[in-house]
């Protein structure tokens, strides 16, 4: 069974731009969650999607948004990038959010 | 929200030594996972363990849910065990959703 895939793996953007990250979950998994990892804040929950519905959102500004498609693939978007958005963005896949979570390799975003 | 504390924050071991990593959590949880983050940032699943004891090779984990802690044991450590170990708990977060809350991790360095 293929694992969780994330694209792109690396991104460099400048302040004010926007970015879209993609996550393809394990086949059959319907829950996709996103996390941001920074040296200062550690791993923080962004949002969770299940069957195309956002069920839960972490404490992040509205510049962070996401969606899920009917095939369970998910995208997250960050608009008006700030330097502090530089981070590793991780996507997790599960049958449902209370099941074991499996992570993708992450997208490393650098904002200059 | 739920708090997850890991100890020690840093650990240096001689190759071949044993170690115990601890994870305390502040409230009832539905499940608990241990991860190893490799140098490239990917979170590798080690254990999915709401209660009891599990073993996988040189690693084992014990969760005592009633006392709100979990332990990860690494025996006969190898240099490839180096990295950051995260404990994360799965807890209900409302609206039919659950989320992982991570500890800050234990950074393990195994020296030859």
C-alpha cells in the first residue's frame, strides 16, 4: 500500500506571495490532518478534513485555509506569506481522526 | 486543551546502552502514538498504544492510561536510533473530530 505523499517537497517563496501544498492520503483513508512544525512552537495542529468537510481547525489566522476533494486528496493554502510561516508542513492520513495517524514526508517552506 | 510533556528533553547515550523516555498527559485520551522523526523530517510510526505494553524488536512501549503516562524503552541503542522521539495523544476536540497533540520531543543522540 502506498504511503502518504506530499508535494512539493521544498518551496521558496517571498513575503506577500501565496502557496498551495498538496497531500494524497493512503488509499481508503478519509481523514486528512495538517500540522506545522517550527523550532520555536513544535508541532501544531492546523486543521482536519473528513469526507470533504473541515471538522476542526487549530489556532491559526485565516490566511491558512484548506480543502479536501472527493478522492480524499487535500490541499492547504497560505496567503500573504510572512517570514514566520517558514516551517515544515506535515500531512497525516487516517481512516478516521481517532485512528492511527500516518504522516507524509512533509513540505519544507521557506519564506524570504 | 490537553497538555503533553516529554522527558528528558535531551539524552546522550553510548552505543549499546538502554534508555527510557517518558510522556505525561494532562487528561483522558482516546489513543497515544510514539514517533521517531528522521533527519529529513518524516515522522515514522513506532507504536499506537492506548494502554498496555507492545514490543517491536529493541523498542517497547507501555501506556498506563489511568495514570496518564506512557514510556518508550530503547534497548541496546544504535547510532541509527538517533533523532527526535515524539509522543502524541489523540483526544476528542469537538464536532465529531479528534486531533493529535504532540509533546516537545526527546532528542536522542547515540554516540559510537
